[in-house]
C-alpha cells in the first residue's frame, strides 16, 4: 500500500512546494489517514498515525473514494486521503477529499 500512496504524496508535495503562491491564503491541503468518518465530521491523523484531529466537512464538499463520488460515511478506517480546507468566515472547513481505500498486502507463494 505504501508504494501506491507514495506517488500521490510526492505529487502533493511537489505541487505545494513548487506552487505555494498559487494557492489562496484561505485554502490549505493536508495528507493523512482516516480514523473515523461521520456526517460532516472527519477525524484524521498524519500519515504516521499521529496528530489526530477532528475536521468539519462542508455539506457541499466533493468527496472522491478510489476515483468515484462517495459519501463521507463510506470511508473505512485507515483510508489514505488528501484533504483541501477553506477558511470560511474564520472557520476552517473541508471542501474536498480525495481518498484511497487501504489495500490488502499480497502474500507470496512459497514453493
């Protein structure tokens, strides 16, 4: 799974590092893992499973899971995600989530 998430993290890091001036001051992007997802609330950590935080999710947020439109409640624990937040009247709110379900590791065939 880490090999599949790594390219996504590299791309996000490049975009944020190369184009920070193009991102509005009222917008922020974070990468992490789902701890819990419920209507209008997302609990996530960083990619190391640390720094847990609760985030408010806008009713109008775009939520994509494995490239398909999804509902927040359908995200299983451990899902990797990129969250885009926007400052709305002094309050940070999630407006976009791009997520990938965790994959099961392949088992080798012993011979």
